[in-house]
């Protein structure tokens, strides 16, 4: 009898341990509706399997916990990372206003994380690690924390609003690239959207940019692939030492009472590049300002609508706002002043240098 008891004991121990410390939840073959589950830090191979439906959400135990998401089903309840790391092997879809409610890291790889169709307020600080992965909005989102993007990532607004409150920040990690696509961003001021080094880049692809105060772009570069539309009565100050580009057929639009100020941290007049004849800077009742070292615009098109103003801090004409380069006709800046519109020079120098 003693021998039988020992055998039974050792038979039951593995079964009990497998249930208690199961690293994988769900099923690879049949639909399995899962209760809310906390994945333990003790396991290094936590995984949500393809046909597991985690409609009740899930939790990572702590900062040392990692888990891989491979389910084909949406998430109907909130997710708690507790500082841990979530790896996507499949696209992740949230429904309604469900979301990640606290801080942690999400490794998107090349997958998408789609938010639901109901407006929400996001408070968790998240590092999004991406290799052409996408965060997609399907409703208006108020960001009350910091989203940091590492690698190459896309933030696709689907035309919705992303409102940055006083604690809201979008940060592009060193050497990384973030594409802001089809999105309205509101509440921008200070340095709330920023690159962490000069190799980082922000790509604007159909972005409406509404400031709540003066803003400074201090590091890295940007590229406009379709349109960046700057709104509200504040200054967008370009202070980076890197070259930024308005691509051919793209437009940098400065709206009513807004100011575009060119004041880079290095002595260069040509860090804002119009890359082709159809690259455009469009002013509408707006101001173009240059710092003490001046600004030179070549190629492309300058469009003027309404009452627009040029100003500079230059003390000599060579350091003013220079239109064209005075050398090559290929570098002429086309200027289109609409009817009942005009340019007033309020300070400094503006020099027309186009050649025949």
C-alpha cells in the first residue's frame, strides 16, 4: 500500500503543476473562451494560442513577465501589463473602449494593434517596439501619458482625434522613425512631440496639427509625404540641426494666425528643403519668420492666401529670408499670390533671388 500511495502521489504532481503554472492558454484547433487570466513571471514562454478567445482580458504578473499574443479574436475587456512585455504574433483588436490600462512594453513587430470604436482616455505609459507595425485609432483618444516609439512604426488615426493633455507626449526613440498618418493631433505645445536624437525622424502623412501653445521641434528631422496642416494662433519653431524635407507633391500648410519660425541650432539657411517643383509651403493669413542666420527657400512653390507676414531677425540682407539662390533657374522658388492677398515685411530682410 505504501508503494501504491507513492506512485499515485507522483502521478498527480505533474498534473497539478501543469494546471497551476500553465504557460499557454487557449487552443490551436478549436475555439476556447478563456476567463481573465494572470500570466506568471515564472514562465518565460507564456503564450495566448490562436483559437483562445480572451474576451475577458488578461494580466501580466509584473515587470518581469512576458507573454506572446497569437489569438485571432478581439479583446473585449481591459489588459493590465504591470510593466511587463507583450509580444504580438498576430494583430490585436480591442473592442469599444477597452485598452491597456497601465504601463509596459508592446512589441508590435509588423503587426497592428487596433483600438475600439468608442472614445477613450489612455493613462498608461507604453513603449511601442515596432518593425513597420501599426497603432490604429478607430475613435477619439485622449492621451494622458507618454507613448514612446522604437524602430519603425505607424500611428494611423483613421481621421480621428488624438488629444494630448498636459501629461500627453509622443516620443520617437533614438534612431527610430514614426509615421503619423491620417490623424488630427490636438493640444500640442512645448516639446510634447519629440525625437530623442538627430537620427530619429517623424513622417507626416495627412496630419492636422492643432497647437495649444508655442511648440519647438528641437532634434531629429521630419518628412512631409502628403500634407501637414498647422493650425491655431501659436508658433511652430524649427530648431533642429538636421535637414527636413517637404517631398514633391506634398504641402506644409500654415493656417490663420499661426507662425512658422525657422531658427535652427546650427548656422544654416537651408535645412527646410522643398524637394521638387510641386513641393509647397502654403501660407493663409499666417507668418513666416527666420532667426538671425536667415532662411533660404529654393525650388517648389510658395503659396500666399490672405494677409501674410514675413519677418526676420537679420541685420544684413544676406541673413534674411532668401527666395531662390541667385544662381540657377532650376532653384527658383515659384511664388503664387492669390487675389486680394499680399505679403507684408514686418522686420528684417526679404530678398528675391530668382533668376531668369
